[in-house]
C-alpha cells in the first residue's frame, strides 16, 4: 500500500521544479565550500562503518542507500520485497565496492523487527535510517481497523524498537546518527490520511526530542519530513504526470537533503517549496481552513477517496 505526504505543495502546477539540496550536491563545487572528499571522510568517521536503512528496496529508502553508499559506508538493507532488495544491494556492491547485507523482513511484525535488530547488532552500526512506512488513504472509518493497526506497527513500533536497540549500542560507542523519516502531512492533522499523519507526528516528535537528549553523547538525530515524492507507490496512485505537476521531489534528492541536515538541526521538511507551504498553512492560516483545504486537495487528486462515508 502507498504512503503520502501533504499535498499543499500543489498550489502552482505549472511551476518549474526548484533546485534543492540534492541538486546542490551534484552541482560543481563553489569556492569556499568543503571538499566533498573531506566531507565524506568526516561522514564515515562519525557514522561508519555501517548504516542500516529500512524499506530500502525502493523509493526514498533506496535513495538513502544510494547516497550513503556514495559516501563509502557499508550497508544493512531491510525490506519485505526480497528480490528487489537484492537487486538494489547488488547494484550498490558493484558501483561502490562496499559490503551490503540484506535482510528480508516484514517490519510490521514483531518477528521481522527482531530479525533486523539482531542482524544489525552483529555489526558496528553508526547510522540508522528509520524509513519504512505505510499509509492508507480514505475516510478514517472506511479504512479497515487492521490497516490502521499495521500503520501503528510499522511506522511507530518498528521505529521505536530499532531506535532503542541500536541507539543503546551507539551510546556505548559515543557516536552515531539516527534519521526518522516522517512526513510533512504531520505538520497538522491531515484528513484522508488521518491515522498515517498521526503516526508521522509521533515519529517527528521522537526524532526532535532525541536531538537534544543524544547530542551530548555524540549521536545526531534528525526528523526528516518529505512532501510528495515520486516513489513507486505515488506513481501508481496519482500517476507520474500528476505527481510531476504537483511538484513531487525525487527520492534521492529527499535523502540527500536529510543526510546533509543530520547533525545540524533537529528537523527538516524536504524541499524549499514544501517548507514554504508548511509555514504558510501551519503558522498563518486558521487551523480549520487549513484542514478543510487539505481535504479538498486530497480529494481532487484522488488520494482522499471516498469523499464521504458510504451509507450503511
Ligand atoms: N512517497 C512520498 O510521497 C512520501 C511522502 C512523505 C513521507 N514518506 C515516507 O517516506 C518513507 C518511504 O516512503 P516511500 O514512498 O519511499 O515508500 P514505498 O515506495 O511505499 O516503500 C518503500 C519500500 O518499503 C517497503 N515496505 C513497505 N512495508 C514494509 C514492511 N512492513 N516491512 C518492510 N518493508 C516494507 C516497500 O515494500 P512494498 O513495495 O512491498 O510495500 C518498498 O520496497 C515512508 O516512511 C513514508 O511514509 C513518503
């Protein structure tokens, strides 16, 4: 099932895509900027030798895996799509000459989370990216309760358990980093993805709080909130054309922004356009208007169907 960010960013559908930190990462270096080799070496010292990324076969998780591999860290990648995960891992091994361990696991289950945690604890993990997440769209009471509970199990429970288990290890070593992939739908309530957005608010709050708790122990924490991002689930649900018109970001650009912000701030909304829309709607618009506008936009794109609860 798919996951969704806030659709506020759709205000200008004909606007050209703005440059973001991901573009900057690939742009030629300007005078006065840190040598990329030095930056990568500092990254490895602080977060190496191995990073764990959940939901890494595709989408934003694969974007993280690629950008971390480019910095020279070994990887432990976890996902329930075992074949695709292995393809992603093999491509990274060949391209970057790094070790990549794969763990096939359904992280919405107790057993799946335990498998990933035990495998990770057998290595020296300096970076954890809590990325795997799921979101169901529609009227809250129309979505089966089991689907809501899977959102809690994957988005919240798996994140909590992995952070607790691997965080303790990092604490003993006195260094590391943890990225919590939230969503900008959690900046305020998000009708049509009500429970999903609420789980992402939990993740954002956890990530922000740990920024202050862990920094004096040498561990960086970042809550990263992507807006609409052109992942497979989004392409399937809204289509590539509409995703582009809505200003969807590329997964690797979202990941690059997150990696660059780690250790510098507690939270980041990915993409300058998403940041602007979040500020305008969260801080300047009456909350009731913001909520109604979000609902209309979700329905307009088809993400928020059904528009009204069905008759009993
Ligand atoms: N894409 C967006 O617009 C967007 C916006 C805001 C926030 N986010 C957040 O960003 C994160 C990544 O989103 P995405 O769109 O890149 O994800 P995605 O494309 O839907 O999924 C990425 C990978 O995670 C796997 N996965 C799903 N459920 C899993 C489970 N229970 N255990 C293990 N792996 C599982 C998926 O497998 P399957 O394909 O088999 O499900 C897929 O391989 C999520 O936390 C999401 O909430 C996304």
